[in-house]
C-alpha cells in the first residue's frame, strides 16, 4: 500500500483507491478510472481520479492516460 500525493507515483499500480473524508470514493485499475474502454483515446470518465489527472495539465494528463492505457492493454493480453 502506498499513500501518494503524486499521481505519477501510482499510475502503474494494479489498483488505485481514492478516499475522501475517510470514505472510499473509487477503487479500480488506473485506466478504468480514466476511461470506459481501451478504444477510448482520451479521458472519458468524470470521477474524482479522472478530475485529478486532468488538473495536472494537458501534457501530464496525456502522459498519465497513455501510461495507464499501455499497462491495461498489456494486462489484458496476459
């Protein structure tokens, strides 16, 4: 378990748990918190994690999305 303040620290983890005020808000693979399917070319979800990624800026959000998508695709092949 890692408590992170930088999304880049956890973007390659198997699961991300988002907690707000002591409550679980989201829990899933990073890509699944950002998009609905591997066919998506950009962030399509509107959850807390997706909004945090978007707040990092356009270039950073693109990097994080692409990294999460790459890892999800690799996981689906196995």
